[in-house]
C-alpha cells in the first residue's frame, strides 16, 4: 500500500506502525511518477506490506529506492539508506517467526545544500521503489561476505584461486566449509563458529583459466521448523 506525505507529518501520525485506510495499492517495483496525478511529485511517500518470516534472522535486500529511504519493521526503525541506484541490505536478528509489517518512508526531494544530485539536473527525478525487494530467511549458519582472488600461472592457461569468506552463526555451530569447482569438491574444512568468523584458504589447485565456476557452502543450512 502507498500514500504520499506532502506535509511530512507521517511520523507524527504513526505511519511507521501502519498506513491509514485511505492508502492506495501500488505495485513494486515501480516509480510513483507513473501514477495519475503524481508525475511531478517530489517529497515524502510511504509504502507498507506484510512479510512472513520463518527464521529468527532475516535479511532484507532493496535493489534500488529513490532517493532516501527509512525502513521500519513493526513500527521500529531498522535501517536508513541514501542513494537511488545503490543496493542495500538490512539484517534483522531476534525476530519472531510469523507475520510482520514492513513500512518504508521514501523521499526524492532535492536541494542544493546537502544532497546529490542537485535540483538542476539533466535527467528526470523519479521517486519510488525502482527495483525488487527480497526477504531471505537465514539459517543457523550462513555466509554473508566473500572474496575470490586469483593469480594466473606463467603459461596463462591456468590459475591459482584463493577464497575468503565471512561466516555468521546463531549460537555455536559446527559444520564443514566446502568449496566446489563445478561438481568436484576441492576444499573442505570443519569449523566451529560461535557468532562470527573469517576463513581464508591457501591457493587452491590450479584450474583452467577459461570459465571458472566456484560454489561454496557452510552446512547444515536447513531452516528451523
């Protein structure tokens, strides 16, 4: 659901906890400028939807929101982001499983004092949720950051690959960290993590330098029932 907030009074009116009955339906992703009467609207607008969580830890990914965004879950502010085309992610821990209310306060106002882009631009200033929003229910152990680097061998026909990963767990979890080259297991290390940990492999067996497809996992990855 969607409603504009020309007077910027939504917080005082309790919009973070839920929008009023006159809020209209709005497809996501879309720009509000495509809605009749809102083509030139610049200012604050609110979005609301229901989400269902299946894990105590979830990640919300917003691919693009123009331009300024505050995120509320069940009335509590959980994140802020500025930058229309920059993806951002919010982790929420300790959430109860079930239905929750997600509310976004979006603002596409421009001013020359402290915001980019400036009001005098050579493109149209859109507003809204421009790209998809994803909810990921996170298991007890998960990989939340990774970096893959390589070094070509002298013959330029093969490469040595190093993998770095950040691991986060809920409580103490023992599981193997595994790396596959295609369907072939090329690395495995048993890990016990309580909270957060980082791992960096030694250079792995040289691989063909044409198309290298790596996949890696930290198991068990099953969600709690």
